[in-house]
């Protein structure tokens, strides 16, 4: 029997099929990474305002302790990922090459690393919605899918736009990545609890967990844990890139189109990554702080690839040593997946709240082919999941006509999935052009205000 027929083949239009490269890590249980001798915690790890330190140089701190507080609603606190001593609060290099203020901690490697005794919310499911949202903020949680948007903000919806469905994104559609897959197999109770908390915060009657049909083991494992009243369901949809993008997920699961420039809440949806909700389900009952996350470490020249429970602030160099990296300095190092990840040049940058994967590409590295003229083959148009015209926008980008790209070709709707660049036979780095154009348009808008 073809299992796929049991679950239908819902999907969105356009998109691309990619080699998956997930087999190196998707069947391995998550392992805990040891504590690094030094931990580097940038204060700005979320969209919005950075946290404000409440510790001083030389202070002894305990794992799980609050060390930087939120500075407003669009901000989340930071908790100590290790017990140790505050070495400094200084500018450090982060993944994008910029420098940011960070709390640097010397780890007490012989301390046992017991987590500080926290409060408990015995009554968390009977709290008011406002109190529950505040409790989520206090955990320091942001979207673990990569956006780093504070989760409590997403859990606060104006009364004028009621949320009818929460979509729980377990697609993990980028090649190589298997963090969410492992979370859905290993953290099922926490995930279901996190979904209940999100439903309560948003007063949403229904939630759907969406997975790609390359993870049918997840479907079998989760189904027995779902409530009998049908309020939480799970559906497998077709494996296709970028199925995990919010617009594609809403389109595939419910046939709902999120309007151009609009938010998912405008059509009654709230969309969360599975790992985010599982982490909320883990932390909220004990009022714990977000201090560690599961990261996929995979790619070339690694003797020990896998999924590792990693303290935030762990330097990349330490992580790679433990994954048995045997390559040279020529390898491409990417935080995230090969399609939407961020290349990094330094091994001293730390893992942050939004880092879901470390990918090393050596022999499989791409992007060094010569750029050729556009041959008008229209493959990029067929690939673009939101039906933009990447070919035309690419031509305009080379002529620096960024304003036309926005006003006539809806550049602002491009969410930089890279599908157009991937299929282009002329090796035109379309998505890079679009990133630059969007940045320049943003700066132009700021200067016009
Ligand atoms: S990068 Fe932008 S233009 Fe290219 S396929 Fe993705 S959404 Fe479309
Ligand atoms: S895929 Fe490349 S060559 Fe083909 S139309 Fe698009 S930009 Fe031109």
C-alpha cells in the first residue's frame, strides 16, 4: 500500500524539489553537548529591543538565573546557560560580521551545572490570558524557526482579529535540517502542552500540526497523544520546498491565502514552529528560562554529525570540535540550511536563540559557477512560490532600478527562499540581488520619513 495515498497530497503551487540530505542525522537521538569553557551571550537575540544586563563583571551566576531583563513588550530576557563568573560585558563579533554587546561568562566546569531552583506555575492553564502571555515572555522564548520574533508578542492578538486556527509548523523543508523532526519524536508531551498554551493565549479553538510526508514516523508517534475532541490534529502535506514558509503552509493546509504585505493574523491564523511550542511546553510549567536548544550539526567532513542539545552562547569552534570536524578552513560554514542560512566566516561567533543548524559544505558547496546572461527560460517563474517574476527583477537589479522592483514587481513580498536562484541555469544569484535591493529600498524609505 502506498502510505502517501493515506494522507493525501496537499501542497501549494510552484516550488521546487530538492535532494534532502537528512539521513545522516534524522534517525539519531538528540545528545547533550558538554558545556564550553566560555559562553558568549549577545544581548540582541530577538527581533525588537535587546535585553539589559542586570549582572556585573566578576559576579557568580547560576545556570538558569536571570542575567538580562527585557526592555519593553517587544523584548525578551536572557538567562544564564551555565553556572560561572561574568568575565565581561563587551562588544563581540556575531554571525553577520557586526559587533554586538554581549555578556561573556567563564564556565565553572566543576560546578555540576545544576539549574537554579525556579518558581512553578501550578495554575498556568487557569491563568488569565494576559498573565499567561507575560509568563511566556518571562521564559525568553523567541521563534525557534529562525525568525527570532518574540513568541509572547505573537500570542497577543488584538480582539478585532480573532484567531480561528493555530498552524504548528513541522515541515522543516530545507535540506540537511532535522532538528524539528527530532523534537516531534522526542518532545511530544511538551509540544502538545505548548500548543494548548498557545490556544489558550489566543483563545483559538483549533490547531493543526503540519508536517511534510517525509516524516510519517512523526505522524504515527503523535497521533495517540492528540486530544479526542479533535481540537488538535496533524496532517502530512507534500514534501516540497519551501513548504515550511508561512504562506505556503496556510495555502497547503487550509487553502487560505495570506494577502500580499499582510500578516497571518489578518486571515485568522497564528503560525508557530514546533520547536518553539515544545520549548514553551517544557519551560512554562516550571517558570524556567530559555538557555539551550537542539541544533543539527551536519554536512561534510564531520565524524560525528547529529542533533545536539546545545547551551546558548556556545562558540561555533567548540561545537565543531565535538561534532568531529576534520575539514579545512576552505569549507563553507552556514548557520541554518543551505537555502536560507547565513554564511559565517569566524569560528568564534556564538550559537544564539535562533540558530537551528550548523552546516558545513565542502565538496557539495555551490555558488562558484560563472554568472551567465539570462536566457529567458522562465524556470525561476515556475519555481517562485508566490508567483513573482524573478527574471525581470534580476534584470532590474543589475540596472539598479530598485524602486521599480518594489512598485511594479512586488519585491517586498519576496521572502528570500532562494528557489529562483537554485533553478537558474545561468547561475544568476537572484536572491542575493533581491536581498540587496530590499535593504536599499528600506534605507530609502527611512531617509524619506
Ligand atoms: S527568493 Fe523571492 S523571488 Fe526567488 S523564488 Fe523565493 S520568493 Fe520568489
Ligand atoms: S531561471 Fe535564470 S536564465 Fe531562466 S529566466 Fe530566470 S533568471 Fe533567466
